[in-house]
């Protein structure tokens, strides 16, 4: 993706609204996405010791197992799986877009160490597929037999927001009828060594659908993705994403170190700002997707104003901005759906 790419939806009879209809977390210490608005409980939520085991998770790397759990919760939340956790949507046209920067770094390092020690003949045929850069998206598609577009975005700190924009583009362009977007980064010695600090298991998945399709099947939209841009600095990203004084922002999700004094004067009056990494630690490729989940929680809380999510800044090669608004009015769903415990 270039450093100046932009996606901005304008209101009109032909506008294609893409909404969030399902959210799933595999994040220690965070039980529901409503917790992301803080203060965080710091306990409960997903337990990797018990949540990453099971026959269906054997022979998979840690990031893929986290992603599969988050995707399972999100699809259930969206009402797209049955009692047997079988996908009930349009499998042929459902896309999988994964955001991760360090997801399978441990598998790659293990393979490199094995080759150095025993040569290529020492590699296990069961472990070698885990070195593919697209392995996480592949496992999600295999698990639910999804045949739509399948890709991984590995784009630094903006990766999660970029993945959401790519998924939205696939839907608007008619390449997919729905998309599962997963942001995932695993904990482990390799990741901690790369980051230079202790990492945390983090996986979040959101389901995106056209608003009209969501309404027709009785789903409950949580938020609408309205604008997106990736530019060299925050001011340019905000302008391209459609942020203006005429549409007030009620919540700004951002790293405060990357936004203070960074040409965002019109946002100084935003009533609330949340820095998820300050509370949860390094999130890397999971950050943007987790910000989307927090935006949905803001909308559902009844708070006013749009939500702005930004990632990147002066310490990085670019800044991405994503604007989310309240979902269109929908008829009540036939069943109140919630995330699995």
C-alpha cells in the first residue's frame, strides 16, 4: 500500500455502507470489547493456557490459534455460525484479511535454527507450512471453508487500520460479500526480543458486511466505516479521511506520543481520547482492529460523536486514519446475539 492511499465514502443514493456486525476477542484481561473503553479490569477474559488447546488447534502456530479463537467468537457474535460452529454465510464470497507484523516470526526463526543445525532434512513437514507469511489467514479460511479473497497485511503500526480498509474495499468493489478481519500478535521470546519489551497475546476479529445485507438477515450493525486514509503525516491523513469540524469526533483512539502537536488542531476539543497500547502494551498489527472494536463499544454505549482511530506518526513512516460513525437504523434482530464466554 502506498503512503498516500485514500478511501472516503460519501453520502448518496449509490453509497455502499459497510458495517461491523461481529466482534471477537482473544485478549487476556479483557472480557468484552466494552472493556476497551476502560478502565480495564486487568483480569478474566481470554486465558491462553486453556483457550489455545484442542484437537482443531493442533499443529498450528500460536498466532494462528489466537486468530482462530477470535474469529470463532466474532462469527458467532455476527450470527454466522450454527450450533456446531459451522459457517452459515456465503462461504464462496467471504474474504479473510489478517493484520500481523510478527505473527509467525517464531516459526520462521525455529525453521532457520533447524536448517543451521541439521540442514533442510531436519525440517518437519508439519511445521514448515507455519513459515508462510499468509499462514494465519489460510488457517481461518480452511477452518470455515471460505473461498473469497485471502490476504495478510504486514504494514507496521498502521497495519490493522490498513487491513480494515482493504476489507472494506473488497466489499465495495464486489469482490466479497463479507469479510473477516483479524488483527493478531502472539507473545513469546522471539517477539519480545524483536520488540525489546515484553509482549502480550492479542487477537481481535471483526466481521464486515454491506449495511443492506446485514439488515436483510437481521444482524445488528455496531458501527459504519466511513472514511480512511494513509499519508505521510497526521494532518494529511485526517484531511483525506474526511475529518472536519462539521462532523464532531466524540472519541479519538490514538497513541498520544504520536498525536500531540502533530497538526491536529481541530481535534483538541475531542471529549475523550484512549491510548490502547498504554493500557495493554505493544499491539503492533492488532492495534487498528482493536481500535475498531473499541469504536463499536463507543457507539453502543450511546455516546455522541464519530470515532477517529489513528496509528503511526512522526516515529513511523506514515500515519493512517479511520473514521467510524453510528450504524444505520435497523430493525430489531430476531435474537440478541452476544460473544461466547
